[in-house]
């Protein structure tokens, strides 16, 4: 008997929407391509592509159809793009919907599907107003792909994905930047600039939402009442840590400067010291208890060795980052170059770049049981000698 694919309801609906809207758009393109005439005012031709402005985004025309800010995300213009998008939504949606719940996943998808499209529409609307023949089509799941990778970076940053029979092994925390780099190269070589803009806005939108706005249940609270925490101020999810280690300091300085401006205009609320400690405990609890495997989200809770190794590595990285900030000449531990703002009590708050507090608390029995209920990762640890040496050096 063939194995049954257990797909959560929202993920199933998104896949159906992707296939249905892409197929409908293809039929309309083919029909209008055969029957196109100069009198058809509702049809726009861009190069050799014919599309309907009430399904995908055309900067000059789609402001009349606001729903395209959502529908354009689930329309692909070719079979290869449709297959890749379907696989992305299947694995990413199945994982996140079970880790977060259908309601939270629906909020995340709504934010990351519409906001990047709206920002891209504004940019190209301005360009279309200044350049008469510049009217590109905006559609596709590039923004969703970036958003899903950023969410994986938050949940399982040290999870290792093995490709081509272990010939290529990449940690999940590197995927968001690699995805942006791929779209940058594609834009330079193939001219896919709209996908690059969508991927970039998807990256920024999803990180901002997860960092400052998304609410999550606490994994470390021992009380019987459910406690929710807002955002994620943990060290491992700081903006600078999406980039290679040599770039951490310059990226953190720029990010903290932007953060100060956002706090000044009250777009972002600064984190308190208690928030920072709670979110670091939350990240540690996720590593201790683990989360489901990306490829098999139903599995979990049995192989705690890998999740413990992941927790050890994350602690070592956090201690190493703190040690580097303390040993840097005159740089306070409160942020990158002391550029993060202070709370009314005088404590510094984390900016977009780095966070000031590194804590590795021991989870209580109930906290461990709560975290373990989520499952575990399929983290593949590096050589034990290298990990131990790195942790020992960080602690010194």
C-alpha cells in the first residue's frame, strides 16, 4: 500500500490555489494570444507574454484590482517554476503549519505574500510613470521562498541539509542569503529583476514580522496558564547573523542605526532586558526539545542526541559572540559599537544587528517536556573534536 501524504489543510489549500491560478492564467494567456486585437483595452502585452491585469500585477493597470497583491504570488508562468513553487510550499508549509498552528501560519503567509508585492508594485509604478515602455509583470513565489527560509533560520538554524548523497551539506541558517545571492546572479545574467526585488522584500518582511510582531507560546514557562511572547530577540536571530562572520560587525552597525530610527518614530518597540532573557531561553528550549524534521515533520522526540548537540553548538556560538564583543577595544557588550538605544531603566536593548544578553539556562523538567512535545530536528553535528574545541575556546 503506498504511503499516504498527510498534508495540513492550509498547506493543501495553498497548493491547490497555486495550481489553479497558474492554470487559469495559462488558459487566459493562450486565449488572448490567439484572439488579441488592438481594441482589447483590458489586455496588456509585455514582449511576447500576454496576461490579464486582474490576476498578476501590472504597475500601470493593476491598481484597479487590489486583490492581485495576493493572487499574483500564486501564479507561475512556466512549468518549471510551478513545480519548484509547489515543492517549496509543500515542504515549507507542512513543516511550519504543524510547528506554529494553522492560524499563525495563515497570518505569516498573508503578511509575506501581500507586503512584498505591494512594495514591488510601488517601485515599478514609479518607474512606469517615468519610463513609458517599462511595465513588467510581477508574480511568483520568490517572496514566499525567502520567507520560508527565514522562518527555518529562526526555528532550526543549525539543522544540516544533505544534498546529492551527502556530497553537499549546508546548514539551514545559510539558506536565506544563498537564496538572495541566487536571485542576484539571475537578475544580472537573465534580467529577472522582479524576482530579485520580490525575494529581497520577502526576506525583510518575514524577518521584521518574526523579530518584532509574531506571538509564540512560551516553551520555558512552568505555569499551567499558557504564556505568549512577542517577537524573537534571541542572539541567533539577529539580523547580522544571517551573513558570514566577517560581515557581522559592519552589518550590525548599519542595522542598529536603522533600528534606532525605527524606534524613534515608534514603528518598532525596544525589547526590555526581561524580553531578551526570555527569548534566549526560548531559542535554547527549541534546541533542547527539538522540532520536527523538515523532510519528515511527523517524526520527533526520539533522537535527543542530535538536538542536544545542536544546543551545545548554539551555546558555544553565543558565548563566542559575547567574548568577541567584550574583547573588542572599548566596545560595550550592550550592542554593536554601543549604537543600540537604552530603555527607561538604563539597560540597552537589542537592535537589528546584535543582542546584548547571552544566557544558557537549564530547563526544568516541565520546560523540557513542553519543548520535546514539538519533536526534534535532524541536525547532523560536525566533528565532535572541533565542536568541543570551539566551545572551550569560547568559554575561555
